[in-house]
């Protein structure tokens, strides 16, 4: 069955890793919508543009030569920028420009077009509320800022990046504040989302829990 799965939540809640594993397990395609806002931020950084300038950011979003590959790579003008969009500068710029209505309209339309046929896992902030309000299953992942800081620190250490725990914690708190208080599509669970607090859970445990909902709703009936 071709269902769509929406996974929302704050930064560093493990959304992307979890969405990726679930996509492989259930033969779905993973679309990391945060990476699309990051790609706009990357282009803005290349052009030395201010992310708070709505017109300039909307112009980039409308004309972005972006390709999101089925295996999760982000291509800009056919160049793989997947690793270049994962740093604190781009994270912050993406969060700033994602406030703009015109940018959101453009990226949301693109996301809806991509996932229109079903069979997708989308992760982001507004998937259950705005992008796919009819998604068959909506999950909202939360975790304490302490747990998220710990996870992001391990992620950076694994990549050999030197960022202090204090810097990561400050970035997470600042971004959460910005993403959840903006006027346009703020981060919040959809009314029909299942909320999972992952603070004390391993990635495997979260995957097992979401899998149990998927199996119950979609797999059993279609065996
Ligand atoms: O999920 P992420 O950390 O890669 O997202 C980067 C920024 O993009 C995030 O701070 C807010 C924004 N974003 C958004 O507004 N809506 C989405 N669906 C996904 C991300």
C-alpha cells in the first residue's frame, strides 16, 4: 500500500535518521524537507545574501536548480552539496529564511508535488500540519534539549568536527525558539499526530515503536 508518513519535530530529534531507516524498511522514499531549506540557505551564502530578505530568498527558492535524489543526496546545479549544508551557519540561515511566507509557499508546493503519488516519508516541521495534512500516519518526535544536544555532539564528533557542547545547546535552543514562534507554519504537532518523546529511547527503539504503528495500520490488513 502506498501510504505517506509525516515525521515532524524540533532540530536534532533524530527525524532524518529515523525517516531514512523507515524508508528502507517499508520501501518508501525519504524526502528530507529541511535539506531543501538548507539548499536555499547554501545558495544565499554563496551569493552573500541576507536570509532575512524575503524577496531575495523567494527569488532563490523559485529558481533553485535543486534535485533531491531518491537515495537522499542534495544536488544543486548537479553538484552534490549534501555535506556542505550540515553546519551551524547554514542551519541558522535556513531557520531564518524558513520564516518567509513566499519561500515556504514555493518549497511546500514542490514537496507536495514530489509526495503526491504516495509512498513517501517526509520529515520536517510542518509536514503533518501543512504539507501533507492527509498523510496516513503522522508522528511528532520530541526530546529534551539535553538529549538532543548529546546526540548532535556525538554526530559532530563522529565527523571529526570540533564544536563545544555549550555552542550546540545554544544553537538548539535558539533555533527551537525561532522555528516554533514564527507566524508562518510554526513547528507544532498536527491534531492527529502521535507524539513520541525520544529523550530516553535509542534510535532502534523509536524505529520499533513507529514500525508497530505502521504494521498495525497498513501491513496487517494487506498481508
Ligand atoms: O530539519 P533541519 O534542521 O534540517 O531544518 C533546517 C531548518 O529549516 C529548520 O531550522 C527550520 C526549517 N524547516 C522548516 O521550516 N520546515 C520544514 N519542513 C523543514 C525545515
